[in-house]
C-alpha cells in the first residue's frame, strides 16, 4: 500500500509574504491594499497585523525576502567561476538570469523606494539592498586585485542599476550582456592603470 506523504500547509506568515511578493512586485506597493493581500493569502486581517504590525512592516519583509533570494541566486551563480575577474563579471550573468524570468518586472527595491517616505522601513530595506550590491562589487574588485576597488565598484553598480532599468523599460533581457561587456572594459582599464 503506497504511503501518503503529508505536505505541510504554508504558515500564515509564508502565505502573506507570498501574496505580498506577487501583488507588490506585479502592481506596486501603494496600489495594493491590505484587503487584497489577506484575501489572496487566505488569512484574517488580524493575522497580518499580529505578524507584521503594519503594511509598512510587511513591505519591509517582502523586500528583505527579495534581497535574500537575489543574494542566494548571485552567490550560487558565482560558484561557477574560477578567477576573481570571472566572478566579478559573473554578477552580470546572474543578473541576466533574473531578467529572463517570465514575471520580471524590474528591481523591487527601486520601485518600492520610489513610493517610500525617507527613513521609512521600506527605504531602509532598499538601502540595505543597495549597500549589499555595492559591498559585493567592492569585495570582488579587491579579490581581483584592483587598487581602487571602491571606485570600480561605484562604476559597476551604475552598470548594474542601468541594466536593470533597461531590461525592465526596454523589455531587453540582453541588457545584462551589454553591461557585462562594459564592466569587462572598466575592469581591464582599472587593472592596466595599476601596471603603469
């Protein structure tokens, strides 16, 4: 007799985050009300407030979850590369994978921060994400032996942001490939200047 494997039903928190991720990412933070989120999640409104305290805190949790997911995808992608230069440029390969996802709708942090008040939990979550991107590029540039790692990281961060905007606005998943080529040129110039 075949055994039945019981699958655990997602918790109210997991269902609320899944609903928030779907609705906020697709439609925007301000245009989606609490009632739609709790309806899609199949939970009581009181559960949302008990778990998150406010819509703003739910938005922060949604952005933090997106950040963790992006970080995991990038780190997993970078394990394929052997040299520090390849790893640094591999960030754009990982970004390109995100651009090809069928529901790609741009950077969730950028979109949410455009609607956020300065100093709000939403803005703080977006700032943490941006700091992670900048630190990642700085660390990778240092590993590759670039003397002005922070300067190169600022340039690469601009390329990363620009590729995301281009992929979203122009519906062009190849934007990451273009950004990667520009990043390679910037990297090579940074390294060659050290040799002189």
